């Protein structure tokens, strides 16, 4: 068994990430009808989700040194990141944050 994935804290974190994702996904379809303030909040919510994912990925990476299932998960995640042209998930998430910040700036610049 995986000590990492069996941890109550890890399960709580995964549940929290999933709940946050669901909330964001449900609102994304409403973007065209959102006010500027609502769009900017949505962007901040997306950045908050990425922060949670970064924290989890860091913990996963640390656990991969001692936990085979964590290592396998990290390797699968990085393989997917590589398929999209990124070195690892951290680099991918940093690119997502930059894109979100550009979108926020475009929204702010609109009059």
C-alpha cells in the first residue's frame, strides 16, 4: 500500500482540489455573461487552484523518493507534461499562470 496516497491529509487535499476544480468548471461556461469583476475573480480562482495543485505536486515529488506509487504517479504526470512540450508539471503550471495573468490584464485593459 502507498503511505502517501493512504494518508488522510493527502486524501483531504485531493478532495479539496477536486471540489475547487468542480466549482471552477461549473462557472467556466458562464464566462461570456460575466462582468469584468466576475471574470477577474474567476481568473483568481483558477490561479488558486493551480497553487493547490503545485503544492500537491511538490508533496508528491518529495514522497516519490520513498513511495513507489507516488513515483509512478509523478512519472505519469511528467510524461503528460512532456507530451505538451513542458519539462514537468511545474513548468506547465507556471505557463498556465502566465496565461491567466495575461487574460486578467486584457480584461483590465478593456473599457
